[in-house]
C-alpha cells in the first residue's frame, strides 16, 4: 500500500517510514504539517493515511475529517501519545478506522493498517450496494410509471404494458429502465405542448 505519513516528530516519522517500508509499504512523505499532508493527499495520493493527532500546524483528526468530506476518501489510522478517551471519541466521530497509542510495535502497526484497509473495503462495498439498490428502486419506479402511461394511453392491462416495454427493450437492445424513461419523457413532452 501507499501510505501517507504525517508526523511532526522527525525521529518518529523516520522510524515509521522505515518500519512501513520493512512491512512492504510505500511511504508518501513523511510530512510534519496539516498543510503538507493535505497537499500530498490531494496531489500525489495514497491508499491509506497514517496521521499523528498533534501535527506542527494542527490536528490530524481534523485533517482526516476534512479529507473525508472534500478530498480523496481513504482509510485513516491515527497515532497519539495521549491515552485519552476523548481522543478516541474524536477519532471515531471523524471516521478514523484505527487508533494507535505510542509507542507502537511493528505487530500493532501492521494490524492497525490491515484492519483499517479491510474496514474501508467493507464500507466501500456497502456504499456500492446502497447505490445499486437506489438505482434499482429508481429504475423500478420509472418502469411502473411507464406501465401506467401505456395502460392509460393504449388501454393495456398491466402485464400487456410490461410485455410491450420488455419487447421494445429486447428489440432495441436497451435496458427496461431506459425504454421506460423514454416513454415517461415522451409523455412529459406531449403534456407540455400548448
């Protein structure tokens, strides 16, 4: 994975970069500030972000939140020197997928990275499923609307109207929803005439 590292302590940053390289990852950075991290995230890009909570010019958790809203959405792992419940709560609220308290050993680091990547993949699969379901519902709605138009305009039964839409879709090598949308659009044009 390409991992963007934002850590303001140069010794810790160098250590993280070496450890990530030893774990087989490509390191982007490391950088010490929110500004640098945001620029790299939006420019060079990465598969995962590893942010310290306290950066030279701001907060790594806020950076994670900002990037998830208006930048590339990537899994985030945060590092903190504070073992404080409020930091964990802020991380959860910001959508951070894993949280580590310094010092961190290689096993913990690897586990957090894998966990964050797996959770991100699950979330993306869920988003795609929701989008697909929304599209299927929208398609179903337009097919129902088109059936109603054909039933009224041509005096067809519901099965006959559906068969007509299906036959047209098959003959023209189109999706049912596309044929239905054309029927609805045509009806809308007809109704707008003076």
